[in-house]
C-alpha cells in the first residue's frame, strides 16, 4: 500500500453525483483495462473501441502507455518498482475518469496481476473490465512496428516484458480477445457486446430509437 504523506486533507463530496451524470448521459462510467504483451494490439484496439463509442454518443478517452510516459509518468522507468508506480497512478486517474461518467480505456502492458487487481479494487463492482489482449509471442514479434522485440533479444533493451521481464496472464479477466486470431473489427465488437450485456451502454438499436 502506498504511504499517504499529505496531512490535514479532506475528501470533498461533489454536488453532482455519478448517478446524476449517468442519468443525463444514458450510459455508465467504466474502466476498460487492456493488458497484454508488447505489440499485442492494445493501443490499436483501444482507439478503435473509443471510435465506436464516440459514434454512439458516449464520452470516452484512451490512456495510452507511451502517451502517459511523455507527461504524468515521465519520471518513471521500467524497473519492477517503477512499473508498479506507473500502474498505481493510472489506476487512480482511470477511477476519476469513470467517476466523471466517462468510459476510460487504458492500454498498458501492466504485467503484474497484483497491480491490475489494485486498479480493479478502486472501482465499484461491474465498473472495471480487465481485457486480456491474448497474442502469441511469435505474432507480437512479427507485428512489432518499433523493432523493440529484436532490440530486447539483442540485449539492447533491459527489463523488456516477454524477454527479460515477466508477464503474468490474467487469471479471470472479464474479456479475452485473441488479437492474433481475430480482425480489429471483430475484437472491438466483442468488447462492445460485453458492455451492452453488462448494461454499461445501451444496445445499438436502442440508441437509434432514442435519437
């Protein structure tokens, strides 16, 4: 557990509640936590899901691993300790997005189960969806647009997940997407179906009737 160093602080309750926001929005705030090996398709899938949600009139936002490390987490490296802090911060940010009634989609390797479970614990039951982007190592290496896998194999990148650092597969994810077997459209559609089934968003035909 992270030490709380600040003192004399008080949690201020908002005047506008999550229920108020969701009544107006007609969909629920939630965290879609995409996890998987490097080059398993997390970012690509996250942005496609965001696009589809936008088309349905849902406010959504992608927190991408590389983008976050340009700003909020630019002081963190890839040691186990820094990875843990990286995910802790993102878990807190994602929870705030969901509390604002937004569907937030995170695209992080997040290799450790303990860290992903900690992110889950911040959210109400039914608001957090762990989505395993399952992809074989061989396919990840084929797709690798940055050549990072090869650099890691050559010893040029230390602590690279899947080569010199571990990845712990989710034990009971809400959704498993086989990104090495399905096309992007089918992967995204599977996630939206799950959101419909869990009543985070309304089925598409309901949205059209409401319009």
